[in-house]
C-alpha cells in the first residue's frame, strides 16, 4: 500500500514501551501535556490514496443483491475519516444454486473440471458436502466449521485475519487459502502436502489448531449421531453411511464445483469481446506477461488459464520470516486513523513465538525445498486478500511492490537464501505500470461470485440444538 | 439510596422479605457496586466470592470451574478455597451474573457458547451447577460469545461478542427468562439496519460487549469489543496482525430499556469495555473505559440526547496500559480502573465526573483484570486473567485472587490465593455471596456491626 504520507505527529511512537525505556523519537513532556486523545495533531495519521481499494478489509460491493466482501467492511480504517459500512447478520440470506452445471459447462477460461473416476459428481453429494462444510459441530467443541475460515463473502478465505485462528484460539502459521478453483489444483495446502480434495478434508478436521477432532472415528461417529444427517449419506452413496471415504467424497464434491471463471478478462482474451476490459487493463495484461514476468508462474494457456503453474517457489518471503531479524517495534492500528507502536519485547510478554515454517521442505525433507510454497491462482484475486502464504500483504499494491523490488533482498540475513527462485528479480515497473497491472488483476473475478455466495448463505449453519 | 428508584414492582415485593432476612440473620455491610439495579442486594460482610475460573490444559483437571472462596473473616476457612465445581471443557470462562432474585449465577463461556447456571442459594458455600444452556447459538439465531449476563426483572439479558457466520464482531443482545428459556434476540444496529437508532457519528459497527441499565432514564447502554477471532487468538499474534487490529469496536449504543430498541449509536473509538453507572439519585450518568486508547469516557444525557466524552487519560495512553475492569464506588466518589499490562489499579476521584483525577495507584501483580468492591468501598478483590490466550506468558502469568482493605488512603493486602498452586486455573470474574440473602445463618460468629437496612 502506498500512503500519501500525511504524517502529522509521532507522539504515539512510544506506545507499548515501558515507562523506563523511552525511544529517541519520543518526548516525555509531550506525553504529559493535557490533551484530547483524539486530536489528530498528536498522532501519526497516514491516509491511503483513493485508488488503493484492494485492502483485505474491504470496499464491499453488491452484485445481484449479494454483498461481496466482509459484512464488517473496514476499508479506510487507516484514516480518521473512516466510516463503518456494516450489514446485519440477518442480511446474509441466499438462494440455493445449481452448482453441478459447471461439470457439463465449465466457465469460459477454465478447463473441464477433473473429477475422480471413483467419485462422480452428483447433486446429492454436493448438497451433503455443502452441509458438512458449514457445520460447526464438526469440531471438538462444536464451534468450528470449514466456513469459519473459508468465509464465502470474503472470497472463501478470511479478510479479517492474516493468519487463521483455530480451535480454542490456537494459532496457525498460514493464511486460509481460498477454496475457489481448488478443483484444478494438483497439490493442496500452501506446502503442497496433500494430493486430492477427498483426502484433504482430514487435515483441518484433525489438526489440533484447526477443528481439533481427535480421530477419524470420532468424526464419523459424531456425524452418525446427528439426527439431521439421517439418510443423507446413504442417499448420496448407494446406501453407504458416513465413513472415511464418504466423508471425503462429499466434502470434495462441494469444493470441486466452486469453480469461478468467465471473468471480464476471459471474455476479452478467450471470448474475443473487445470491450470486456478497459485499455488500462489491457496495458496491465501486457505488463503481466511482459515486463512484470508474472505469467512465468501464474500461467495463461492458449484456451484456458489457471493462473498458476501448480509449482513450488521460494519468493524469499518465507526465508525472511524464518531467518530475518524481527523489527524492535511494529506499527499497529489502535482505532480508526490512530496508530501506536508495539515493542517486540512487550509483544513477547503476551504472545507465543511465531510457529516455525519452512514450507515445502517439511513435506519432502529436501533442503532444496526450504521456504517454497505453491503458486496460488490469481483468479478472483481481488476478492481473496490478504495475500501470500502468511497473509502478510494486505492488498495487491503490497504484493506488486514486493515483486517489483525483487522479492526479499538476499542481504537481510547473514547468509544467502540459496533456494530463492531465480525468477524473482527486480522488475523496474513504473507507477503507471503498477497501476495498470492492478487494474488487470481486478478483471479476474468470476461471473458467478454472487451466485456461489448466495448459495452458501442459503445453507444452514450447523450448531448444537436441543430440538431433537 | 432510595430503594424504590431501582427495584421494579415484582422485586419491590421481595424487598421487605429480603430486608427482614438480613435483619434476622447476619447483618452485613457490603456488596459489589457493579450489579444490576434490579438485583436483590446484600448489605454488610460478604461470606463468599465465586470466582469463574478458566481451566488450563495440563493444570489440575484442565476444566473451567466455579471456585468458591470463603471471605468471611470470622470463618475458620477465611481466605481459603472451600469448593470447586468443574463444568467440563475449556469454554473460555469469562463473566457471570446473578438473576435478579440472586438465587442463580449465570456464567458464560465465550468459546463454547455455553451458559452454566449455578444454584447459589440452596447452599451459598457451594455454588452448584444445576443447568447448562448449550444451544445459545442456535436459539439466538447465530450469536456467539455470551459475555455479560445481566439481570432485568425476571429476565436475564446477555450480551454477545460475535456471530457464527464469520466469527467477527457483529453481534446481539439475547434475552432469557430466569428459568433459562430463550425469549428474543436484539441485534446491534448496523449501517444497513439501524432499527430506528440515530447514528450520531461515523460508526455503527454492530459490535457488543457490556450492558448496564439506568431505569430512571429508561435506557440500557452497551459497549463494544471484538469478535471471536480476536478474543480467542494469541494476544501477541493479534498485535502483529494488521487486519485483526481493525476488528475492534468503536461504538456504544443507547437502548430503550422498555422496548429493547436501539435509540442512539455513539462514536467511542478504541474498544469501550466495562460500563458502570453512578448510584446516587440524580446522578444519571455512566462511565466506560477504552481498552486500546486508554480513556475514561463519560456517558450522559444532554437535552434528551446522549453523548460520550473522553474525560481523562488512564496512565500514559501511548504506553497502552490496557484498561480492563472498572468499579465505581457506591457514593460515586471514586472509580477504580485496572490496567492489565502494567498490573496496576488506579483510583480516580470522580466527584466531578467531567474531570476525573487520579488520586491513587498500586501494583497488584504482573497482570490484573477484575476488581470487585464491597458496597462500603472498604474491601477490594482482584483477579488476574483477561482471556486465556491474552494472559501474559511464563513467569508473568500471575493467577490469583487477592483481597485488599482500603482505608481511603492506602490499600493493605489481606490474603492471596495462588490459582496455579491450587491447580485451579486462571482466575477471572468474581461475584459475592452471603447467607443473609436467603434467610440463612452464617456458620460463623455473629458480627457485631450495626444493623443496616438493605441497600438498593
């Protein structure tokens, strides 16, 4: 994010400092002066530029009556001019959609959906999988469904957190990835540790810091004991009840049909609609495939485009997280337009150390795979902030700036990041080119987003009841 | 204090009974000052403090529990834990509140969304779990994080902190009967549905936290904190999560007490948490404090319109001491303010509510959260836990209850119970109990203090 840099004062630079450890940019006498805490002259206020609208927090908008973005929109929270843009929970109403139609007619720009021979898609399986996806009872204490981290209107990820938070608030080390177009992924999770959607479900269900169920058997028995699931598995799976296989197949079936294409870009590039995207976006696409070299990893084919090479790359970000030095203080928002600083030493008093993360190496045990992560698709990228495997970049501007500077500089540690991808090099993009590139990326939203969200809203959230 | 001002008609009927009970048994002179004005009150020395305690994995039985501490100085068990009632699981035990008849104590779990109802009248020395509401979320239509359990006449109104859709901060008030039957849900006003409320500033975030009623003005006031994702996550991780830090409440809402309709949404940036209202007739104002921006906020009505004004800094706001619990003295002269991160309690002279002045400060521990004051202001109890994943780590993670005597100038520690050493868990909210409430005789030597009629 580029700020206009309206820096008014730095009074709060001491925030979270102990009273004995004053910083050089703090003036004790200033602090002791009587003052109106919200008088802007005392604070650092940085106003984001008007066009920077891709904050993870929002700028929600409405398509076909469906709100796209967090119901608790925080766009502009960095400024004192912030105004809420909140909607009632009760507004989260929807209509069930015919999701299975994408099997016969994949959206423009996307290939035929790969479907395992042993798990052909049916409406019954999709319906069952969707019910499971939104069922909070599938966690050890009945509070966590898949959808608590993969929130439909927030791009099937969460705009509200950089890194996911799981059972009992336990920390996760990575951002919740979007579920859109996972049907096409050859490897799943940021570290590519899983191979199929059918198998993938057990990771979050059993992870101690996600849904925390203690065993596959416990999950299955719990589902068997829920009256509202009576007969549903049997109807979807030729008489077979809940078991390890049918659970996986049902949840995979729902996720598999969450494909989203026929974007403005698709209609321009593949559909040859000349006016589907703007001249600015076309210039951005040229940067994308040219000077920006984005297409090297975010692939575009002749007839379809997944915008991912399904490969593992070390961009330098993971290396920095593991090997770089943490700053002594971090800037944080404490109210709209009001910042403070938190000292590393103070943060350590109330927080556990970050969980180590060495990426793909943890799967292969090959040192060459250290800090490699799967290339995410860029489809719907404007909807799926925050970005990168750790959610540390809040908007597209930050991501582009990161790559424009050549990823993480290799001198940020005492020794080089030897596995960093050679594709990561300074790009030298101009501000105009960056602006064009961002405009292009916003043309990648699928045309069925509102329909899929509405379909999700129509699904009851599974919570404990005493009505049976 | 005029009892009629605060006790509704049904309770007014009870008042003579309660007063008579008090007179007939152990005359006592104390109570919390943060209770509902509809609450049947005890006066004099409390016999017990019920501490709603978070279980800690690997410590004792690891479960949340209601711990009963004997606090009657004439008891042989004074300053000791005399009962512990485990409830199963770690629910993120947080706040608790009595029904208006003070027979039952409702204690919420911010994570599991369960509400545990304890019988505290059959044997006040042994808070006993008699009912668990485990369908709060489904019954309420998706409210998560039952926080304040607040007594209205024959009713319990419960503030939520979150919802079951995105685990964010949008939430509601939920009303139950005293017997635990769901009645209704009142969603906090949002921009698209202000429900007739006047949005006076920039914010209508739909967040919730605490609630208090001012019957004399026919209003309820609510404050705003944050959703499940934040209050459950590691505090240090949250401070480093730029998106999470945007998810704090910046509003307070004024409600029509009778109709339960929101009337006004006030801008109060920085997460206004606890609300305490003045007690004296005519003092129709309340205070709150903001957790992140460290302000004392005065809520008062002016020309039929409520307004929120920052009236004092708490410590050095730039240091973010993190104000948490507050307690107003029954004579409206002092406001105790605890600050979690520096472990201090501060007393503010609020005789001029528009200009509070700090007059006292004391270090309670490495961290401190709750403070409960006796009605006469002479006894102050402190506990330490804020939230399971927000408490300090390692050696700074004090977990105790301490009693101090306050003589108007200085605090003197009377006893401390280490909840780690007792293998109990994290000590959170305290509520007082007394035999005298129920016409029972304390099993201690009779107090010789003068008989004083029940307070409001």
